[in-house]
């Protein structure tokens, strides 16, 4: 903050007399037992571009460079330039803040935790919320201290179609506001799951990772029980935020080996697929967005300014008037501030396709413990906003057109992406997340061995998500086929049609249970003789490659049914008299079979292809009766004999049954029948439409009522509501008078059989 900023400058002015020539300084004396020093180089801002390669620049104020150096760096600096420098008190020793190892006190957020308390509280978070939180050890350092991360998500430890997000803090060990803030954030998220809908949504929809302490050896350089003595560098006096592979300056821009922390984090980033992250620092108050190493702007510069301003603006709205309001209203392009190389931010952006930003959240690196809660209050809304940004932009899953398997694909926006700003889909789910500022974009998807695919004119809106799932095709033939029916009967035939894509040049069908078993024809006809369910497969290929489509249990071959045997639920059956199609039925039969529609939306339709029963008037010798329901008490649909093949007969209730009852007398046996019983929509059965039978008067008070039909009524059945037959009359008239004295008062169904089928109605008979 400004006041502290002023104090710092006053301090420098006061100490102006203590300016010492670099060349004349004795490094042993300057360092004493210390491994790193903090100092100012007045008038050196002009040389920051060179100095940044030698020492670790922390800040620029006016023309003064503030920096850290290890002894090795200081010796190089002495060789390089002649300047006066001012040795400053190390920021990690300015205060001796209250520490606690009591976990309840840690959760009051007015203390810095001891190292052991930090480790313990991380474990406790995971233990207390095992469903949504798990603890991960990124690395154990040579010192024995650990790099820890908590993973917070629903179905934690399951890879889902969710973007991965990372918060990490205090890669500079003496910049500790973010350390406590991220611990506080963990606590806040876990406690508010299923309490605050927004937090619940975030945990359900984001794979959140939080690493509160990226440099524990630096932070606890003064011992595990105090952060007094915290240093910027790690145990080897290397600035970890200058130790990464740099997009411009190569793998070792600082001339140092990769440190254990650096290797651990690079491995961590390789294993995960972070979409967005931030690393927290202190020493000033600004959101520093890419790039740090280049003057050219990031492809997503507009988006970066948008999300950075959102962070800073929200902080400003919830803090004293001068918090985070310097630079460009609280944000800065990294290079425009001062160049650094080997920073984590650029590494994550360039090499990991992760949108990482550097967040400087307190002017003072080691703030008094009493100010920790204030800084949480300034920042937590912004921390949530920034995290939520990972759910916006364009997202989707990339899969193989043929196998539907997820693919690792590059998502590239032409005339937009540059400097490694493309993203990749993440395995094993195949999900991609392209964060974008509002606009219209063309996204091209590339995967090795696949034809590229461009999705044009994807319209992105700020703070909204748009989904575009993408299928990529490798160019090989895509098998597909259809059949004219999926069910048949023994001896029935099915015609298949090849509708494959990709211009197949060869083809091979395989028909399990079929006659023929294989074919290379485009539209083969296959006969099935044995009841069962059968797979059909089709292999097709072109010059690029071939694929096989197997459709399991694709064809169902129903058995033949003989009256008196099974009572099937089916949508297709061949139905015969007791001796089948090749023999006459026998004497004295009295057999019943019920078919039930396997399709709840359809009625049953009976189609006879042959019919031959002993013919007697009124079918008194041999007769096949068909009932509209599950038994012979159901309304009679037809009573058949003779040799005339009946027209199709329909049941009336969708998903219902039809019952056949056959009786034969002692002599004169005939061929019987062949019929198909199948499900049918019943659409177009005019007989079942209301209005084709008139009943009057209705209700009937006494005497008689009249049933009138357009066709001659051969037989009329009157059934009660339970389906029991109470009255039957045969006739050959279109108008029938029924006398009510034979029927008790009540409501009845009228089923009148005509030569066009059954007509129906309802009558109410009222007591006199
Ligand atoms: Zn820093």
C-alpha cells in the first residue's frame, strides 16, 4: 500500500549515505552467514533488462531496482557493472509474527502456521472431507519438507469432463500472504459445499488443485517453527521463479540446474492438464499477466486484461481505497513492468497450455498476522471469480467418429493462436477447454492420424460456456447398415442394406445364425431358420483402412407357436393349429393360447394366410374363437370355421392380449390354419373408431335399446366392466334391439362383430 511504499522510500533516502560501491564491497562481509541478500540499485532501472539475467529483480520503483542475490549472483554482479548499492533489511526478517501449531488457532487465520501445523491441517482437510478432497504429495524435498496439493472436486480422484484449475502460492518463500489465503480458500470451499450453491457448483464442475506452499524450504529457512527468516530462494539459494524452461531463453535461463521443486512442478504439470492457474506473490499489489519474457502480446491479451481487471476491480471494491490500484488500475503486462526469464507463469502458458497469471497481493511480503484476515477479505471474491473463469469459453469432448473413443487433439484457432496458445484435449476423457474473450472464432481440431476438422463461427460470450463436442475421422471406411425388420420367424428372411460411409471399396457381412453366413453383396437377403437372437457384423474398408461394426442381438427369430402350448409375449409369431402347417388337427381338441403384445404402444393384429376348419352353421362342430383379452371370458372378436380365409383381426388394447380357443369334435379334421400374430399400431382400423356404432337411448331406463352399425352385425356381445360376457346374440342385421330385462342395471361394453371387424360402444342400464 501507498503508506508502506512511502516508508520504504523514506528508508532508502535515509540510508542514502550507506550507499556502497559494488566494486569495493567485500562479498564475504556483505553476506556474513546469510545465503541471500536484499538490496537496492539506485539509477539502475535503465539496465533492468541486463540485470534480470544476473540477479533476481523483485521490483522497480522510479529509477531504482530492488533485487535479491545469492552470493554467486552478487559476485557476478560485481564483475558486470559498477554501481552503488544499498543493502536493505531482508523482508523475511522485518517482523517476527505470531506463529501457532494449534490447528484451531490456524483456522482463526490470525497466525502463521508452523511447518508441522501446515502439514497437519492439509491432512485434516482431506480426512474431514474425503468425498470431495484428497491430499497429494507432489514431492518430498531433500530437506524432508513436502510439496503438497489438495484436490477438491466432486468424485475426487475420478477424471471427469471438468477443467483442471490450480492455485499455488509462495514460490518466493518470503511472500506469504497467498500461503495463508490459499489455506483459507481450501477451508472456505470445503465448509461451503452443499451450503452455498455457487461453491457447490464450482466443486462439482471444476477439478480444483491448491498448493499453498511452493517453496517450504524458503519459507521455513529460519526453522519449522517460525516464518521469521523466510527467504525468497530455495535451500540451494536459487530463485525458483527464474528456474523454469523459458520460451525465449531456453531450458536454463538462470544458468542453474533445475531445482527439485522445479522438476517436481514440471512433472506435476505434465501429469495433470491444468487449464488455468495463478501463482501468488507479494511485494506489490498487481495482477501480472503474460508474457514476462517477450514484449509481444499474448494471443489472448484481451482475455488476460479482462480476467485480470475483474480480479483487481473486485479487490478494489472490497478493500481500502488504495489497495491494488497502481499500474494500469491494478494490472500489468509482465514485460511492460520488467522482463523476467525462467518464470513459472510463462513456462505454464507456453509449455503446458495453461493460462497462468502472477498475482502480487500485498505490498509487504511478510505482512503482520493481524492483517491476514483483511487480505483474505480483499481477495476471496476475486479468487472465486478467477477460478470460475475456467468454466467459460468453448468446451467439449473430442472422440473418434467410428469408435467413439476419446482423442488427444489439438484445438487451434486460425488467425488468432500464436506462441503456443492452442490447447489440447485431456485424456482419458478427451475434454478440451478453450478460454476466450467474447467474439466469433473458427476452431480447428487436429489429432495424429485423423482428418482435421474446423468448426466455424463459434460465438463466445464473456462469462458463458459454449459446448462443441467434436468427432474426428481418420478417413477409413465407416461401417453402417440397416435391416427391413429386426424380428422374424423361423424360416423368415431379412434384407440388409449397407449404408456405410467413407466410400468403401470392399465389404464383408457376417450373419450369425443366418443362411447365408457371410456375404460381400451390398444388400443381401438372409434367411433365419432357428429361433434365437443373432449378431450381425459388417466390415468395410477403403484405401485408408477398414472398420467393423458389430450389432449384438440385432435380429430376433421367434419360434413357431402351436395352439395349446406357450402363451408368449411377443411382437411377431407364426401361429398354427396343434399339428402345424403340414398336418390336420386332431379330434376332440380343446386348446387355448394367449398372445400378449410386447410393445405397450401397440395392439395385436392377426393375419391368416390359410384357414380350413370343418364348416357348420354357427360353427358348432369345430371352431376357433378369438377373444379381445387375456382369456376366454374376454369379449369375443371372432368365431371362425369353414375354409374362407378371414380378414385381419385386431385386438383393442395397446399392450394387451388376444386369446385363441380351438375346439374340435370327434370327426372331420381339416388342415387348420397358418397365421401371423404381430404388434400393430392399429392406426387405420376404422372399426375401432368411436361413432361407427350407435346405441340409443343411452342411458336406458327400461324396456329396450337399439344398437345400430353401418355393417351388418353378425354377433353382439355385451360384457360387464370386468370383461364377463352377460349377453350374446347372433343376427344378420344392421339394427338390433336388445331387451334390458335380461340384463342387470350397470355399465356395459357392447362388441358387435361385423364382416369388417368389431365395432364397440358402451351402454348404461339404469334401474327402473
Ligand atoms: Zn515473488
